[in-house]
C-alpha cells in the first residue's frame, strides 16, 4: 500500500485500505525453488490504513478550507474573534 499526500498542491492521493493486501502463513519453499521476498503488514499498519480510508471527509474539508484561503474568504471577523477568545481562555 502506498499513500502519497501532495502538501504543496490542491490534489491529494486517495488512500487505499488493506483490502489489496493478502495475509498468509509463511511457507518454506522447496529446496530447488528460488528464494522469494515476503512482506508482512503489522497490525498497527492495518489500523492506520483503516483510519486513513475513513478520513475522506477530512480531505474534502481541507480542500474546502484551501479554496476559502485562496479566495480570501477564510479569515472573517467572527473566526478571528473566536480564535482570540479560545487563545485567551487557554492562557488564563
């Protein structure tokens, strides 16, 4: 599984879940067979893949925010006031 996220542009890769990965018990090749490479996917990697596959709504939200920033409509007085208010609450 490969996931490449384009941080500099508007396009993003669509993550793929572990559905294209097959698990099998390791087998011993016959003595005359050439050695083969194997790949084992950890349970942590599978959990991360599942999380990434479920995050398509986040990608849509990031793209919407990028568009608002590009259009100059993201920073509104209400948003700035809310941010300052939360910051002041955190500070004391």
